[in-house]
C-alpha cells in the first residue's frame, strides 16, 4: 500500500495537470482529436481535480441563448459541481458554433429557440462569475473561436454577442487574458472594450477602426501581437496615439511582433514616432513593406532583439549595415536571423 500511495503521489500530478471540462461544446471524438487531454470527469472520479493546473473548456455558443433556470447541465451548474479548483492557473475556452438542438434533430426553423439579447447577457454574466469563483487563482484566459458556419441572421447575432461579451468581461477581470483569431464572417464590435489582453492575434480581416482601437486599448498589457494582411497605414494608426507623432504610444511589455503581410505605405515616413515604441521587443517577424519595422532596426530595439525574420530590401540593408560598428555589435543579443 505504501508503494501504491507513493506511486500515486508521483504520477497523478503529471497525468492530471491538464483537463478538459466539456460544457456541451464538443463530442467525445472531437475532444480526443482536438484536446488530447484527460477529462475533468475522470479527474473528479479519481479525486485528482486538485492537481489540475490548466483547464480546457469546450462550449457550444448557442448554449448561452438557452434558459438555464433549474437545468443541472448548464455551464454554471457544471462549474459549481467541480467545487473550487484552486490549483488552476490558466484556462483555454474553445467556442464551437454548433447548431442548436432543434436544428440537429431535424426540426423546422420555427422551432428553434428565438434569439434573446437579455437572456444571453444574463447567462454570460453568470458564467463569468462562476468561472472566477471556481478558479479563483486563474491568471491567464485564452478564448479560441472556430470557423463560423451560421446561416440564419439570428444565429449570427448570437455568436457575435457571445464572443464580444465574453472578451469584454473576461478581459476586464483577468490580468493576462488573450484574444485569438477573430475569424472570417464575424463582425465583432464590442470586443474592443477589452482592456487587459496579453495576446492578440488578428487574421483574415478587413481591418476597421474598432480593430485598431482594440490594440490601442491594450497597449500597456500586450506581450504578443500577431496581425495578418495589414496595410502599413493601419499599423501606424495602431502605434500612434493620434495624428501627432509626438503622442506615440509605448508598448512597455510587447515582446513578440508578427506582421504577416504588410502592404506599401501611403503615410510619409516623417509621421512615424521618433522614439522606440517597443522597448522590450525580443522577436520581430514581418513580411512586406513595414516602415515601423525599419525604424525598430535603426533604433534602440537593436540591443534587445534576439529573433529577426524579415523581407529585406535596399532600405533594410542600409539600416542593417550602413555603419561599420553595426556589423560587429549592432545586435548583441541576436540568435536567429532570416532575411
């Protein structure tokens, strides 16, 4: 018995460090293929839930449009059933836009639960409060969305409201929250209200003012920023605090900047800030004509960059090697270069 007890103490923290909490957003097959972790139910059956440090959640987005009163399988009830998971430090929420039960059962569209903005808002408030109570020591939240296939306008509104409200509430309450992938066909506008995001990944979007505002609202907490298919003028707007370049924002914690595709600039170079906007930048990756990246290479960021992958041109070449001293010590910490 002593050997078994010692083996259990050694092995359980390894097996149950990560668990999947299914809140009606996925099937067992999807959970196996996507998450590949133990389920929270298994951890609780074996009395090992106190070992869980990282939680993955799968939620059906349309669940937030249902009446949760007296239903034991709603997300709030499931979270309460877990007790207090004080060891949890991070939570990854994956929202699946599955069809409503009425549609899955082949019922007519008229039998689908109607969209109710107030009901969704109340359910989201209850969910976020229950999440904070169940995992009081959680410090990092990531919300991942899957591709949206909703065809009905009411379903699209449900998805948009849920995504926007979740990001706003969680982003305001969790210090190191992250927003990943605002996908095609999703016109989120309320998400820009989040103010404590640590990571933002924007892809395949026609960038609008609220996307620029999203980045600028979180400039003090951002550590990772990935943007794909971006116009240079938009990139400048994200960094500048206004039309006057003297009001440029400083991103004090940004360490990883990835610009997937940057188009040629229309804004004159003189409008760029004269100071280093990324004083702690470690990784700079960009493809295309990114003048802010050129400024980083000419400025003080050279001293703290350790990973550089860029598209080179004559201006970049001149910035890198125009002075003899730069060849020897211009990038003292650089460990990886791809030109």
